[in-house]
C-alpha cells in the first residue's frame, strides 16, 4: 500500500482549532445593529465612486498586495475570540507580545550594523556607537569574507574592507574586539551562511578562550542561514543544499551544546525579502526553515524544547506601517500554534517568536538621500509598535555607501527618540484591538500559512530550494515589483515621483584606502608565523569529518586554534561536497 501523505501544518492547526470552543467578543444582536448602521451610512454618506472602490491595495516597496477596505468595524473581527486569538501579553498565543510588560520591563536592543575596512577601523566605530548609547553590537563582514575568500585570493582584489570588515583569522578577531568586554556586550555576528558560520564563529570562540572568557558566558547570535547561502547569495560557487543544511544543523548542535546563551541561528527573512519577495513570503519561508531544523534536530535525538527555545528570527521592516505591525503580531501567534500543536513544545519560551528587525535597505534610494532618514524612522516606529526585541535602523546614506559616522549616529538617535520621546513604549501592543489591525493580523496569518502549505507541497524547505521553486518565486515577484516602480505605480518620492536635483552634491563615506594593503601584509605575516604542520593536520581532520558525517564545527574550532583561515576551510567544503548548479528560473 502507498504510504500515507503527511498532513500539512495548516491541516494540523485546523484540526486543533476544531477542538477549541470559540467565544466571540461581540454579541450577535449588537453585530446586527452595527450591520444595519453600516448599510445606512453607505447609503447616506458614501459616494458611489468610493463604494465602487471599497477595497484599495496600497502599492509600497515589497508590499504584500492585501486589499484594504475603506473602513473597518466590529464586523471585520466578528469571529475573534480574545482569549484564543489574542490573549494578554506574556501569555499564549503571544499575539500581543512575548512579555507581559514588554518595553516597560526591557526596551528593544538598539543594535546598529557596523563593518568597514580592517578590524581596527571597525573597532573604533563599534566603540563610538557604544559610547553614544548603543546597547548591542551588530557586525557585518566585507564581501570576500562573506563569500569565504581570504583577502589575498584573486577573487578578493579591490573588495577588501568594502561593505563590511575584512576578517581572515583569529588575530583579526582580536583586533576587532580590542578593548571591548565580550562577556558583557552582546554581539550579533552576521555570518550569513552556514559554511561561513562554521569558519568564522569558532574564531570568535577561540578569541574568548584566549581571553579566559568561558563560552557559557557569551551572549549573542550568529546568522547561520541556508536561505542566504543557497538562495539570496550571488556567487559562482555553491555546495549542494543537503550538505549546506547538514552544516547548518551541525553548527546548531555544537553551539547549543557548548555556548548555551547564544542564539545559534537567526532565521533570515530580511535578506530574502530584500532580494525580492513580499512580507508574507518572507515569513512563510523562515517558518518552514525553522520547522525543517526542528525536524532534523529531533531526528538527531534532541528534545524540541532544547532546540526551539534558542531559535530567533530576523525580519525586514517595510513602509506599509499597519501591514508591518499586523504581520509581526500574526507571526507570533502562528509560531506559537506551530510549536504548541505540531511539535508539542512544553516550555512557553520555546513557542516565542523572538526577533530582530532591520529597516528596509531596498526602500532607500540614492536621490535626495536625506529622505531616507524619514523612511527608516517610519519603518522603525512600525517595528516597535509590532513588538520586536532588537532593532537596527538603516542610515540615510546606505543606498550610496557604508554609513558615515554622522549617519550612523542619526540612526541610533532615531531609536532613542522613539524610545524616550514618542510615548509608544508606555503601553503594550498599543494598536491591539483596532478593527483594522486585528482584521489585517488575521489575514496575514492566513496568507503566511497558505504559503507554508505551498512550500510543504514542494517537499519542504530544502527541496523547495533544490528544485528551484523558491528561486522562481523570487524572480517573478522581483520582476513585477521593478516594473511597477519603473512605471510609477509604486511611488518613491524623489526617485520616480516629484524628482528634483536636491542631493546631487552629496558626499558619501569613503573607505580607508590603505585597508587592503594592511590586511594583505597582516595575512602574509600570519601565514609565516603559524605552525604549518598544525594547520595541515587541522584541515585534514576537517576533511575527514566532512566525509564521515561528523559534526564539522568540532573540527573548525580546532582549525581556528591552529590558525587556519576562512578561505582554507571553504576549500575543504568545496572539495568534499562538490559544487551545485542552481536551477534555472526562466
């Protein structure tokens, strides 16, 4: 007999919902009165043109194209059960927030992204931001480091220290964190890929060892996300998705065992959405990715709570304020339901959708760059209204260059003004109960769940990457989005609407020109000084571990101790796993 088709997540949640008694907020007689009043209002007060166009779709950059009604009333939330669908903050289903007091108890971490030039250049910028009130470190690497090439590789020429900091080995990490207390400061290390995380994060751990800081004290997060390595990344070299996923889960396993306060992955919706998807698809892909990890770690013999309580998410914040608030609320509720009813998680913390949010980079434009400060401020406000745990605000010059010191400070000040001058942190979930926001939250949850089903029907997250389904989805959305911008259907002030010459004389940040020479000289000295036999042995052991299915991070830690570089370890991965050609999208 053919094996029974596994139930989709939506089917599991639907069955659970049928067992729950629904208690509506509104009395049916009262709703009938509202219905009669709405009919009379439409008849007497609303113009025929407005009735004909009752629904409108806001066209915004990377929007989800959900139609909006002219007004919202109790009729739009008539079936809402406050206890089952909303609840109080800090209790299931966490729609209104994962903590009972939210920002009254602990405000969002203000974590500005930083990285350019060599380690000493970025070190000074980190200290500058911390001295001006930043409450966390958010570290970005240059393109050669991200793509796992050492700075002396021909592929790195001309790109060293641009768009991020150049790091090759442990000594670079020591310069990067010189004078910074890693036992006190939390760090978001934007390692992007699983392969990169396996090479770079062990160097951070070895730096901690050398300082005498126990790994158990370290707090922060690594990105470690296969979506970035196999979908969003533009490169000529990819390892196969199944091997990339194996490395991702090896990293999770090692970090969870040895660095218990560290978030071993930030399920990355941000770069996926910025590459060209809607906010709905962003969350659906991250959710299916999270479920794939849980399934694999359970297969490896671990309890769901042991894994889930350290899962975290990373979202892109767009310009449609109410949609952004609604989808954060929707995803908190949906992730709770998935963990509770599909995976039977026992701890509340395991069901939390904890997240960092970065305002949208793709919404920023080169023309009239100071307008970007306004865009980022609105996106940041929506994030806070939606209840994020950590926030980065993009700087006004990021469409042109790495942020200047002045622009970085303004972005940090934007967060501080939202926290201290607007009053929005005084009340938990201040938009909760709005007919509009609650209706939109329900719609967002339904749409995210529908796209989860689409991915599950492809065979799940890993297979949806391997067969090209998600790549095709990106490119079709991206093409349609770009056409709408070029036609002026999506209006961007100063770019395709109300254009002017303002800002044409804008002076962008300039990278330290001597950075590449400094890094080349430092790498050459490092290679001469290290023990070559120890390097060869560590790389050989890593190769065997890759072939025999052992946990690769156990061995990349030894590579870091021996002085191996990022590029040398990446070559081992390519040699053992081979290269994968991404499926065509057209």
